[in-house]
C-alpha cells in the first residue's frame, strides 16, 4: 500500500505541540510549537523535545508505504543537533522522506528547521512493518488516546510533561495516556526525549558545560502505559569539549527495552 500519510493525531502530538503531518513517502512535512514546556528546568530548549516531531515526520514517510493491513514501528532513531537551539516559544518545521523501502520496513531521513530557515536537527529513522493497524485508521472513530483538552501551558518544563522524577544520571516515570502512540504504547518520540534528558543530566558533571549534539536510540521492545520506566545513564567519557553517555531503559521487570547513546559537545 502506498499513498498519502495516514496521520493519526494522538495524545503525545497534542502535548508536544505537533500539528498535522502530511505528504507521502517522497515528501512528508509537519510543524511543532515549542514553549516553556519544551525546555529543561534551566529554561533552555531541550533537543529531546523534538523527538515526537522527528518520529512522526520520518516515521509516517515509511508508514505511508506499508503493505495492506500493516503498520510500522520504530526500531532506531538517530538525530544530530546544532549547538545553538532556538529559544522556547517558536514554531519549528520538519520535512522528511523515505530513502530505502523493502518488504519488511524502511529507512527515512529528514531535517528540522527554525522559523528563520536554519537547520537545528538532522535525523534518520528505521522502521519495520508489523501486522495490524491502529484503532481509528480503518474505523470511523477518534483515536482513543487523545484527551479532550491538553493544556501545554500547565507544564513548566519537559520533565513535568513526562511526569518524571529526575536525579543525577537517572530519570523515572510511569507514562500516562498523554504520552501514547496510536497503538497504545509509549510513543517512541517521547522515549527519545527521556533518554536525551537522562544523558544530558549525566554529562552535566564536568569542568565545562556541554550541550547535546546527538542521540542514537534503539528500540528493543515496547513500553506499556502506567508501568514504571527507568532511564539510567552512565558516562564512559567526559572531557572538556566532548562527552558520551550510555543510556539503558528498563521496564518494571528489569528487562532492557531500549538502549541509547547521547553525545555532548562544548557550546563554544
């Protein structure tokens, strides 16, 4: 099956400010309104908050080429970020396209730009097709995970959006419906946000400040709603101008559900 993007606006899109994603596998676009909710506790924009936008725009490029009766799930997301992220309170735009498609899945790439046309992130995403489609795609019903009202202004930081408890090198939260994807699990873009936060927190301890320059996230198994998620970072290297954090995401049973590498670079 090929054709236009079958965008299903859900709770995570509403919370993370992502508007309608449109297009097809050759050109998929979307926008995102940032604000105080997309910043860290220090008030600075968090690159990880772009996760839902990236996951949707790149992911739907592959979803639009899925076989009949199938959907697509993310297996890897990689993003590189500019050192200078735009301040909270602007509209960002993203564009993507499928660059490799096969019978079992595909690869997409894209960019995120600020209102002045500057590239603030480049990304690639790999997905695989799975049998079955989300409720709301082939039925004349609303997506069940979409809340009636979402007030982003109620959140003072992206940590509050996640409902997380954070400490040095660790972040814990139990994802609610507002963080769901169309099939009722934790949205991959939300998890991308969580691992960036944990990795950056772990890299904060050093002689000079570092900002997130890249995140590479591999999904191993889905994370269920309302089940506690543990996001723990270790730091194999932390220098003056470069640091690397390894992030492990586990479920309540201690099973590893995702692995990530977060790299930080000096802002100067």
